[in-house]
């Protein structure tokens, strides 16, 4: 089974700061990686798909990169509305299995 | 985009079977070559994939839950369902239904296991 190691588990940053979250897969997953944002009491929302593609309507300050086993999620300029927990998610289509990272809680300093 | 909505009891007794239904709108569950699935999130914890089912009926389950999980599709009602047997307090969670692609997940439903 593929394991996803996400770090850090939490971070505190100031408005306007650049924030980076990493996710490492236990084996090569190509670019089969998504990034989700979850605000309290809400379902996770897809931000980035296939490692680096911005979902329609998502602000351009969010970006993703990487392939193989190492992936990065970046918020270029942290905004107050970005306070949330972020998850990476690996997916296979054959079979359709999902694996999540442990999550990163982002707070404002 | 498809819309998904979970429904089912919010309280289940220990050792009983948890049953949830996800109703799909905005498209037919049988005409889409998608897979349909369930994810859960215990209070204050991370996300756990439970399993998925293809429109053809093929199912795939998380190995840690496989012995207790059944996912099925009811094309006549445009719904798919989750059954989790022999529940314990550790199964208390928000349960989300989802589908392949960029359609939003269901809003989630909290199921508490308690006597």
C-alpha cells in the first residue's frame, strides 16, 4: 500500500507570507496527486489536481508542483481566508483507491 | 457538475450496522463511467478512504475495513450506499460520499456510535 507523508502537521505564518507544504509518497505515483483545503465544519475542497493544475475558480496564489514521490503545495501570499487544514491525496484509477496525507493546519501568526 | 448528498441515521448502537445513502443529482449514476465512494473523518482527525464502486458494480475497499464494508449502487434511485457492520465508537466520524473528477464531495453527515 502507498503511504503519504505530509509535513509539517501545523504551521503559523503572517498574512502575506509564502507558505509551503510537502507531501512524500512511499513509491512513485507519477503526478496522481491532489491537494484539498478543508475549513472547519465543511467538506474538503479540491484546489490542485494532477499535482500542478489549478482547479477552476481557485485563486492563483495557490500552486502545486512535483512528480514521482515528492510534491509541494504553495500559498504565495497567505490571506486570512486561507486559514484551514490542507491535505494531499494520492489516487489510483486502477483500482480506484485513495490515500491521504495526515494534513497540515495553517494558522495566522 | 454532479451534486452528492448523504443521508442516514446520525446515531448507531455499538455492534449494529451503519447504513448511509448518497443521492446523486445532475446526472445519471448508471450513464457515467465514474466510480463512487465513501470517505470518513473522525472528529478532530484526518481523512480515511473507505471504499469505492464502479458503475459496473466492481467494488474496492480499504483493507483495514474490508471485512465490515459493503458499497452498492441502486440505479433506479440514482443512489449508492454504504453499510459498515459491527460498529464501535472508533467508527464515529463524519462520512462523505464522493465521485471521480472535480465534482464536490457531499457535505458530510456525522454518525455517532453510542448506546
